[in-house]
C-alpha cells in the first residue's frame, strides 16, 4: 500500500479506532483492556505506516526513553518507542505505553535534551492515562464506521472512489467524537509531570521549551500547514509560557549527555530516511564548509551510498575513520558498503573487526553473514544468521538468507522452514503456507512439526480475519 507523506496521524485517531472495539458496558477501561486495545491498534498502524527500524537510531531513542522511565514510578505497562517515517512534525502517545515520534520532528531536533523533552511529555500522557480517560468518557462509535475511520485517518485521499468514500465516513465519525481530543488541561498536566521527570533524569526543561518554540514557529506557512503536533497537542502559547517560567525558576542543570551519540543517530536519520536529494545537498554543503568535521563526512558517505555511489561513500567514510579509526558503527557502514560494491574480501575483514562480546549491531551481523555466504563459507554463515534471528531487532531478510544457506547445504527441510517464516513475517501468507507445509512434509523432528502446525494455524486465523 502506497506510503503517503501528508497523512495526519493523530492521538484523536487512535482513540477513534480504539473506541469502536470497546463493548458498550466497558466503563471504566482497565489496564488489561487498554493492553488488548493496544494490540489491535498496533496491528492497524503497522499495516499503514512505514517505520524506521534502523538499530542504531532505534537503540538510541530507546536508550533515552529508558533513561526517563528510570525515574518514573513503577508502571502497569511495558513501554515501546517507535520512529514513524513521516516528514511531519508530530509525536504522540498511543495506548498502553506505545510512544511514537515522527522522523520529521526528530530531524528538527538539535540535541539529546530536545529528544528527551518530547519523550518525557509523551510518557507523562501515558502515566496520566489520558487516553484511557477519554475512552471512558466517550460514546461507542458504530462498528459500521470503523472502515471509514481507518481509511480516512490513516490513508487519506489517494484518488480512488473507495478512498474518497472512506475519508468522508472518517470525517463524519471524527465530527461525532470531537470531544475525544486532548484538552488544554491534559497538555498542561503532561508538561508538569514531564518536566519533573526531566529534572530527575538530569535533563532540565530547556529541550522541551526549544522544541515547543520550533513547532509553534512552523505555523507561519498558513492554517493548512499547521504542524500536526499542534492539532493533537493544543494550547501551544500557554505551554511555551508555562515551560519558560518553569525553566527560569529552576537551578541550572548539568546535563551529562554524549553529543556524539545524538549526532550519529540524527545524521543517520537524515542521511538514510529523509528526502534523498535534500540529504545529499545538505551533507555535500557540510563537507565543503567544514572539511575537517568527521561527522559531515559520515553523513555524506551514507547519502552517497544511498544514491548508489558506493565508491564515493567509501572515500568519505574513510575520512570519518581518520579521526576515530575504531568506531564500530562507522566500520560496520564501511563494511556494508564494501559488500554492496562487490569488494567482498575487504567487507569480510572490516566487518570481522567489529565482532566482539560487546557488539550488538544487527546490521553488521547481517552483512557479515551475507559476505560469508557470498564467499561460500556456508557453515560460518549458518552460525551468524542463526544467532542473528534470535535478536528482536533482526532484519526479516536474515531468515531468507538462512534459508539460502541451508538450500546450498542440501538441507531442504530447513530451507523451506526458514523461507516459510520469512514469508510469514513479510505478510506473504500464500508462500508462507506453501513452504511451511513442505518443511512439515520433509522433517522428522516432532517438535518442529508442532511449531509448523502452530504457525499454520496463526496464518489461517489471519486469513479468516481478513475475509
């Protein structure tokens, strides 16, 4: 389904979708009910939105989120952080501790303090259970409007008559439920609580204040271009005034952050997930203006690789390493680009140098495994991919290449099994069913047969739900 940059992804939308799933007598909503609703909600979101899954970026965002959560009282929910690949200023708290940050808003940030400020505010919304309170107060929306709400809110108008009808239905439902939006009181409470979390986590409130001003200043484009954040988080002027007063009243905070960590994640986001042409221009200019800055070369190298200029990318990543020759993240990117450029021996040597007990970058593992596979070192590739698929952040394609390893080793049962898992994870249920059935026919392992049977039942349940 085509990804749309201008889709509005609002907290109100979340509540509308969740509201239709509640039984009429369900009031108030419990923690267990909110968690169940969150599962349904995430399924809908994953179908219609593209997420940044880069391990370095997501590892950094999660680290900052967990740092804030370390000062939050014990929570009923397990928190999850996501970066939505949308060039729109927005961040929002979904049900049951699911926090979303748009890549456009992340790109506008200049420091870890600003990221922490936004995350603390959204965490405070969850802690205050603002969403569950809105659901408690809301009237049940007719089930018949669900399809319209989902299509209208998540997909927008994409030119087809079906989409136009869906948008209309979604608008009707939104008009019926306007009272579900966050209130000024909700926003002020989230700011108050979030600022206390920031204070305890040694950040202070300057980052949140800076971001509120940036978001507010984007309004000059006109009413039709008001940042989505301002529609889902009202009272911007009051919030800026309150946060500014709070910051002025607090003693100076010595924020212990590593600016390089933020720089690497931010540069990677801009270089690999923002508009490609704009990213090339941005980093080309940065290198011209400051040729001694290794981070400019890092960003330029990544953008050149993304544009298919692997030779140029290698030159600039080597310049990055001149200042810090043992940086594992840069070495992994260099090894990845060597592989893409067909320089397999150099790729192997470079990626091998990043393997250690502390190493935890699935990108490096993935391309190390692919390099071993390409060079015919099948047993070594099997070990790398087998370890990689155990990681939550593993690329789904690791299952595909593990299947190829087993195929080349003459192990059809294993090859069909992992290819079936790959297709299941990527939503190709027809091919998943075919390969899992073939794996079940060829295996003599009773435990494996049970696992396959369970997966086939899950696929059948998904098919039934779709129909």
